[in-house]
C-alpha cells in the first residue's frame, strides 16, 4: 500500500499556476517570459492574461527572482511552459 507521500496531488484544470523565475537581469528575464508565452500557451497566440511580479533580489544583488502567475489549461501546457522558460539563456532557474 503506497504511503500518502507517494501520491501525486490532484490538480483540477484549468487552474492558476505560479512559476518562480530566477535570472541575473530583471529586464532580460521579463522580456524572455514575454517571448515564451506565445510559444507555450494558446497554441501560439500568447494572448492569455498573466501577472509577472518582482519577488526578491539576492543579498549581493547578483540574482533576481520574479513570480509568473498564469492560468494553465492542462498538465501538458503547465509542463511545456516550465520547459520553454527553462530553455531561455536569460533565465537561470525555474521553480
């Protein structure tokens, strides 16, 4: 019998999903996110509303993190956006 920790959470789509995005240049990260949305959402139209807000900067100021909130239609779309964001050289990490 699997333990409760082994089960995947139930996600009801469509739903609002948040990605924490880390990079070194806030402006470049914002532009990268804007460029990724048409590729990953709405079959290329990219016209879905989203929020992209500043989260924090590292103590040394070398890295910034932003939070992207967007409604995803299904797991495939959620994962595609995660992958497309992570493939951008301006983005160092997506959580």
